[in-house]
């Protein structure tokens, strides 16, 4: 790649700039946020791996009074604003902490993790203990953290104590507080079973520092979930939340199309534009923004250095905290699975977005589950008229999978669900060979016994698309499946490709009105495949064996 030095996964702004690595310039945020200061306490929520830590690192480098950052920001957008640079660059004490490492089995161990974060910060600022400007009380608090002797009440006031000590040391200068992954402790607590205890602590821990703190200039927090009435909102009435739906600052996290185009031009990779759009674009932040996943873009461009022909991969899926199946397995109802399969199939769903969601409520309602997938980046609003977010009605939002990378996660989860609940491993080979042998009678019997009679489907709805989704999930276990695509003279239901053996199948699904109508519907399905030439593309691609399958369903009865 010409002209571009990539450091993928970078979270340290100074490391990027000093190493002359490519940096997508987000410093115009400083011009917009600081001139004049627009929020006393601001919370920015985005999915993981969308640049939140790097964003705060950039702010810290720009603002921290102990640093000289002019070279780091030379040639960036904020450097053009002389007023902002004069008033703010390296002019304030900064406390920059991350809570992302808080991951413990018990509440007590989680507090120990937080205490370790505070202790490490105190180690970096031991000079405060030698200053005559810092009060004795503040010094004793800092020493208690260094000696690992701080109790829970002292820990709850740690941020306030640190801001007071820094302000005193710098002759009354107010302190800027930057907190990364503010909701990580409550996220882990919900998974581990001590959510209520951690919630109470975090509310006190943060509000002590961010509300009625005379030493605070301003605070910025990042996380995944917006602040709900149960987390910070009730204690921090001065909090401004800039979430996924907020138009202001929508372009600060992730890459815009213009930023990706500039990056590709510098790297001499303009020919990769459509591939990147298909795989990593599609997120909608605010009313009109379309955003790329920055983690995946940089990972893919980094891989191209060693192999210019490297195909894209699902880099974001599987990164820390992004496992779709995490906490979901065992809770998927057939209704949710049906909708997940629809989403993987390129469809959209309508959901009520719960703006007050907390991690303890995720599995209490179906819409809470969809809200979590929206907030964590697995789903995104669909564009409506004039590029604005599409709404099903005044309350529901239309959601869809943003891109191919995320679709892989849905397919993986669907495969896992069918593997472990529907089909036992020792039955898979014989089940699919019946299909490829065209043995309709025995395949029908196996499908009926192993799937339609499964207790896992006791609550399903007998819509045609349910059966379509069921078959899509089953065949995804082993093969490439395409559905609802226009070909020949119509739109087929499903094609199944066994690329290794160069064989394929076209499946047309019908829902009968009665059991007696099953035979008629199967015949109708087969005629439709032939008359509309659904196999024409498969023949053109050189598949030597193409099966036509007509499948009809009525409740738990089927005919093949």
C-alpha cells in the first residue's frame, strides 16, 4: 500500500501520531465541543470497537496540562483553530481512566478491579504526595489507594478526591474527567449476578465526581448503553447523552464515506471501495449518517500489506464483548429465532427501542433483546424517505443487519441453534444425503420427526415465512444458502449450494390451508420453479446436478 502506514487496533493517539501511522482526523470535534463548551457532562454511546478509547486518548493528549502536544496535532483540523488551541491545548489537569477491565465473578472482586484502576492512576501521580499545595486529607486518600487499604466508602469518592488533589496542585485549575467504558462494571455484574450492588456503587462513584464538584471543568464518558433512569440519569441531571439516535456528533465515531474514500486513495486501494461498503458499511448514527466500522476497515487494510489479494473477514464479530451468542443461548424462543433468520435473510424487523434499557432487563422482553442488538451494533435503523430513519409507526423502528460482516454472526448463531437443539451431529450426514438423493418420502419423514415435532417449536407461528426461516437455518448448517432473490422470471424462495460436489437445489415453500391441500401445494411449487426458470443462473454457473424441491406445510404436517 502506497503512502499509508497502518496500525490496526490502535487506541493510543500519541502512539499513532509519533509513529506516523495513518489517523482518520476526528479533531474537529474539539472545535465543535469546546468553542464554546457545549456540555458540562457528556456521555457518548457507541458499539464496541468504534474508536471510543482512541477518541478519549486524543482528548487527553490535547487537554492535559502536563503534556506538550503541538507536534501531535500539527496538520490536523483543530490546529487550524488558533482560538481553541490557545484556550484549551494543554491547559487543564486531566483524569483519564478506563473501567473496561472490570470483569470479576463477585461484587467484592469487581471492586478490587476498580480499586486497581485507581491505584495505577495514583502511582502515575505520586508527585502529589510531595506537594505543599495538596491537602493532607487528599494525600491520605491517595496513600490509602497506594497501600491497598481503601474501603468501599473511600473508593466511592475516589474520582472526586483525585480531581480535588489535581486542582489544588495546579493552583485551582479545574479538572477534566474522561471515563472510558463507564458501563462495563454493570455489564459484567448483570452477567455474573450482582447487578443491583454494582449499580448502586457506580451511581455514587460517578455522581460524586460529576455532579456539584466545584473542581470539575467538564466530564466526558463513553459506553455502549445510554444512561437510563436506573443508572445515571436520576443522579446526574446535568448529563447530556449523545447516543446512536442523536444527530449531533454522529460522525465522531466510525468512518464516514468521505473518510474511507480518502484512506483508500492514500493507500492506492480505490478498487476495494465496493468490497468495503458491502462488508463494513451500513451503520446509521443520527438521522442521516452512514458509518463504517473502523476496527474492521483498519484490520482489513492491514491484512492487505502481506497479501494484496486477501479477502475480507469478520474482524469485528468475535472481538471482545461482541459475541452475539453470549448470554443468548438457551433464551432464544422460536419467535426470536424466526426473526433472526429473517434478518440473516436480508429482511428487516419492527421493534420498540427501549431507551431506558439496562443489562438486567435484556431477556425480559423480545423488544429489549432487539434494543440490545441495536445498541451493540448488530442491527441498525433502515433508511426511510430523504435518508431519514424509517419508522414502522410512531413508536417502532425498522431495524436490519448493517452489512455482510454482521450477517456472518447471525448465520453462526442460527447454525449453533439448529446444531444443538434440532439436529444431532450423528444425524446430519444421513439427513442431508436424503435431500441430495431426492428421496422426498424419507426426507419428509426425517424433517417431520426431528424438527417439526421438536418441543423447541411448540410456540411457533404457522406463517409461510416461519417454514422458510426454518429451512434456511437447517441448510446453513452445511451449505451456502441464498433466498428471496430475483432470477429467471420471478423471485425464488431458497437455493442450496454444495459447492464442493458441484450440486445445487432450488426450494419453493408453500403454506397449505389444510392437510388435504398439501399435495396440491407441492405440485404448485414445482410448477413455479420450472415455469419461472429459477434454476437458470445455477445452470449458467456450471452446476451439473440441480434438484427442484417443492415443499408444503400445514401446522406440523409437511409434504415434500
